C-alpha cells in the first residue's frame, strides 16, 4: 500500500492537461494501486493521477461499492442533466452543487491495455465526469454557475489549507474550459 499526498487547488498540475498513457506495465499497475489506496485513505469517491502529481490520463473510482479504474477515457454524455452536490479531494471539506450530465458512457483501457466501456448514471456518471475533467486540467469549480463559483472562491480563500498553499508560493489558477461545456458551466 502506498498512500500519496493529494495536490491541492493552486498546484499547477491540477490545471494542466494530462498525457495519454502509451505503456501498460508494472509502473502503471502500481499507479492504479496507489490511486486506489490514496482514494480509500482520504476517503473519496474518485481520484485522478494528476491529483497525486502524476500527469497521466488515469483515474479510479469507488461508487456504490464498485471500485474501478479507467485509462485514456473518452466520454459520451447524455443531453439530460443533473444538478447535485459535488466535492473534490483537492478542495478539502468543500462541497457545492455542480451541473453534470445524468448519464455517461466512458470508453478507455484497463491497466493491462484491454479496452473497456463503463456506463453510469447519477452518482457514477458524476464521478466519471469529475475525474475525466481532472485529466483535461478542468476543476469542478470551472463547471459551476457564476454565483456558486463566487461563493466557492470566497470559502476557498478563507480556508486554512488555501492560506497554506499561498504561503508556499502556489497561486491558484482558474481556467475556462477550452472544450464545449454544453451549458454545464462557464
């Protein structure tokens, strides 16, 4: 078991798109295990490799007692939307309503390089979209309506962990998605 430190808002790795995985080896399998161990220790419902400082397109999830992982994901999103509370391990103790698609079909690879497809609705769909956003350098606050994002930023600035990040010279970056958000944020 290898629990890794989770990068917090303000760390540039969180707003940098991750690289495609092209080697499916023991190191990749160790990364998946480290992600699962770190997610379970936190605890959280998902964790992407950039959140532990590894800029690769890999994430894990634990939703409804189903633990899984996906590498190099591509998503097909439903037009039907859901709004619900969402948090992020890179934003400790903060949760906000964030719009997402209600259903998702995610295709990618497992840690052995075999193709897999995951279909999910509601909470699983939310987790898969959230973690895939991490791989694109998009944070959940980027998906929030303007007023909710303003409230979130106020709470972030007042948080103890944010003050610690600023003290260590890690200025946060809020980035507008270069991808179509289909009305799911800015």
